[in-house]
């Protein structure tokens, strides 16, 4: 399949999503980039910006088994992974049977991940990294494809446990959801504040299509000059001590090259351009850099620093 043909299929997917979600096109594209890279994404935005709806819609359109974990401070690792229960087998015999938790799905939505305790967060992160879970002495493989899309609110609230930098590094992208424009908000009000027929979404792609597209993403060619540009950009995050306390790891270099390839494929191109790198630098880097005191004093945020680095 050529990238132009892939674009036709993906355009159908975006068209289907528009039946349910107004605006948020960039968010949907970036979620798809994470899926094409066989990686996970962290969505950050204020409550009520359709983060959960966007993830649920993508799962329906890709025909993936979907599960949702609502993170709370009292959530236990076993509530995510599952637990062994004692089962009567007849003739007075009993044996332990493993009851699968919500992690055993293709697309797992970890809602408000920063509300879960560090112990519970780490249970989720083993599954993300190894694509398997361990209960006692047994290891269970997770069904492929497997993605975790986590959401968090940026508002400082009581009872939250921010993701440590080393853990947030497991997410390929940190996607920011913005407020809708005036016309988009009018459309949202018209669509959801009046009686409307519920939309039944038909799957656009199947599991084997996703595996094929992931393979195709890695085959998109990228020039040596652009690879050097990416590595140089990541190296600059470690050298700019006036703006950054800590820079990004080599995982960011791999992530940025892969994300740029996926971005090119979504736009129907069979090569990576500098524009793809620039566009994906923000979601790939914003959770992997720690600002210096000087940058914070000048009221700069992560995106401002990335803009400065790209210049």
C-alpha cells in the first residue's frame, strides 16, 4: 500500500471521528501518530475537553478492545492487572484461577493517571514497557496491539501524585488539548445540548491493518541530514543550561524520528520533511525536559523553550 492510499483510509477515520468530536483535529492526529509508532501517549488538558471521548472514539474506529481505568488514590495494582481467585472445582477440590483486570485490552484509557499512587502507577508502567504483567510467579503476555492513553488535568489539585520524569518518559507523546474556538463551541452546544440521534461508529481499520501500518511507518525513508538534525536538536536540550536543567535522553531521538515518519505517513508522503520534525518536536519533548530556574523566572513554558531550540 502506498502512502497516498494510506491517507485515504486515515481520512475516513478522521471523518468518522468528526461525527462525534468537534475540533481537536491535532489531538486526534497525534493519538494516531502514537498508535502508528506502537507507543503510548499522555493527554493533558482541563476537564471537559473531550479527552476521554477522543480515546473512546479512536478505539471504536480501529475496532480495538477498549477498557477504562478511573484512577483514584485508593486504586490498587490488582485492580488494574487482575488477581488470582480461589475457585471450587468439585469433589472438595479448589484451585486458583487468574481473573484478568482491565489492563487486558488493546487500548487502555488510564483516566487521571496522576490521581493514582506511585505503586499503582508503576504497575501500569511495567505493562507499558514490557507488554506483559507478572502476578506472583506467573507472567501473562498482553494482547497486541497494546496502547495506553493516559489523561491528566494540569490544575494543581489535592490528592494528586505527579508522574516522575523517568516514568513520563515511557510515553512517546505528551498531547495538549486546547479550548475550542467560538464557532466550535457553538457547534458543540448545538450537538450535545439538544436531542440528537446517537452516532454508531463503524470500524475503519482492523487489528491486522494497524500492524501493517506500524510496519509501513518504520519503512518511511528519512535522510541522514535530517537524522543528524534530530540528534543535534536532542543534544542541544542537554547543552542549553541557561534554559534547561535536564535535557532529553536518546529515547527522545528515537521517538522524534519515529513520530516524524508517522506524521509524514498520515499526510500521505513517502519521505520525512523538516516540517514533520518541527511539528512532532513539541509533543515528543515537552515531558522530557526540565526547565531551569532562569527559564521559569522569565515565564517560559516547555513549548517556549522548544521553539527557542528549533530556532
